[in-house]
């Protein structure tokens, strides 16, 4: 399992925009274990971690932390811990470099989220590359998201409360990428005719046996009464979107996002039922930014939900909540992220394969297809592959170790590495991406479709200077 913390580039996923964070700003390295899924999914010991009833500095309290993307009150997306309590950030701290300034009485009112070497961080709808830890002035380690140290609020006495929002004009709920959480738009959108509601269908008292819980045809009026879009994780894939019944939501590479266009009709739409709505349908948003949600009219006249412009679907062979049988099917179907990206298995995460899925739908070996420069003529993969807008963590040691730190970058477009020529392994979530030996995506390149534990195996040890992501 990849261990330690990463330096990040902040990228807002909704609410108030996240302040950009330099890719070179490092948090303190700590041997932490990043595990996709919830504490419950991973059988965390009862009465420990977020459920420990005592000081946050107690070793039992620091055994694990859960970071879940969701909604709380009117805030969406916002982070919650494993017990459902809202997590916050403080404007007087900094993300570049990561620094906590809340000590003494401040830290009593706003308890920092603490970990220790060996702690587990369970990630549910939160990208691993956005999470790290920073050493506080008292020597303890505090969790960071997007570089920002994160806290609980002592006056939140029940799960889902947001009493800390806006306190002093400096405290705000924190989004899954480190931004300030804001109120999610609610009510009927004049462009789509859809009624957006923050939270889950259950929290909003949606009628039983309708919407995502309807068991008949997906184009039936009762089926289209409501759709729930929840950020989460399943079978090592994280962050993904699932519906109100817990079924994974997918996107199709042969569709397009700009403009939104669905190409899955007929028998395809039987195997991959589109997520359909009609005027007046409710969309319950739970960790998925409302700004990323839209609709597209299909060739049969029905209206399909889009995320990040991509039409979204369920998979008929997912027969129970939490299944991901559609992942990688035909090399074109993938779970969709809360921003609309395709989600690939990431090496080093519990339950995940070490590679992106191959054309047959099963796991393939991590690959890098070289093209240009001294590596020879461009390969088909290098010239025609559609790049993804994922996250890359560059580790200074092989096997995802960090003897001299690490750095994380995210798309879209070309990103220069601030610690050039220092990476010996690469942890990829999403993608594919193209790595380059020169600045501004010049020089010799290779298309990378999965995490690579030793970059020397593809001739790129300590040679990465820039990375090209998709749009």
C-alpha cells in the first residue's frame, strides 16, 4: 500500500472555489495507510477512531479517520467523518505550505483531526491524492485535505450539524478537495426543469418504491420521480458516484461530454440503462456538486442525467448494491467520478487492481506506451488514446515510497512538475495520462494507463518533468 502524504494541486469540485495550491507544497511525510471505503466496510474496531469517546490525542482515537464526501444541512459537497460530523477548515491556516495556527483554547473549540504513524485513513468519495498530514507545533500529526488542516467543531453535538459554518468569518466546512463548502443550489432549475435537493432521498422523505428504488422499467414515470447522486466508493474504486439504492453509476467512452451526447441505444441501453428524468423530477445531491449535473435529450426523446457533461448509466449485471461489474467492460465503460471523470483502479489501495481494465473487462498489467523522441516512433496507444482528467502522485522512491517526499498533480491540461526529475514511482487514479521528459509537455513521452511501482521499467526513472491530462 502506498504510504505517506502528498503535495497537491487544489481543484474545486463545487461550492465555493478552492484556492489553488502549488503542486510543490509538501506536507509532512508520515506512514499512513489510505484505504478506499468506509470504516464499517473495512471492519474497523468498534469504539475507536471517529467513534472513540474521549480525547482526540488518545491512541485509540487516532487509529483511523474516515473522510466521506456528502451533504450536511444546506452544504454540499462537504466532508464528514465516520460518525457523520462535519469537518472544517480555518482561513488563518495555510495550504501552501500546510500549516495549522489553531492551538491552545482554539484547538479545544476546534479539535484537530489527528493521526499517528500507522493510522488508517478511510476514503469514501475523497481522492487519495487530496489527502495528507502536517506536523503541528505540539508534534502531533493533523490530517490535511487539499493542503488545508481539518478540524471538528465542539458545538456540533449531533451528526449532520453545521454550526461551525461561517464562524468568525474564518471557519467553513471543507470540500473533498480542500475548498470552502457553500450552500448547494436548491429548487427548480429553469434550464433543466429539475428540482434539486441537498441530501439523500431518505432525508428528503422521497416516496417509497419510486425513483432509484423502483423495481420496474427505468423509463416508467415512477422510476423517473427522483434520482439520488451520492459520492462514495465501491470495491476499491474511489471516488465514484452511486444512486439512492447503492448501485454504481457509469459513463461510456464512446459518448461525448462537449457537447453532451449519448450513443448507447437499443440493445446497449438494455444492458446499460440510462439514468432518466423528466420535467419536475427531483435530483438529490449528496457529495456531488450540483454545478456538475445536467441533462441531455436522447435520440428517443427521453432526458438523461449527465455528470460533467457525460451521460450516465447503470449496469444491468450489477445485481446488488456496491457491485462494480461494469468497470472496464469493453475497455469503454467505467465508474464515473463526482466531477464526471472515469474512475480506474489505483495501485496500493485495498480491494483495487494494480492496473486499468483491459478491453476484455478484466485487469490488465500496468502499461506505458512510449512515443516520440528517443523511444522510437509513436505507438498506437501514444497517438490515439483519450487522456483522462485524473490524479497522479509522484513518489521519490520505488514501490510508492517517499524517501525524499512526493508530489501530486491533477488535470486538466498540461502540468509541469515542481520537483522535476525526482520521481521513481507513479500512482495513478483516473487517466490515462501522458508523461514527458521536458517542460510544458515536450520531449520524450509515454502514455501511462496504470500505476507504476518502478519507473525504470519504462525508462522514466527520475525523468518526469511534465504530465498531460485530458480536458
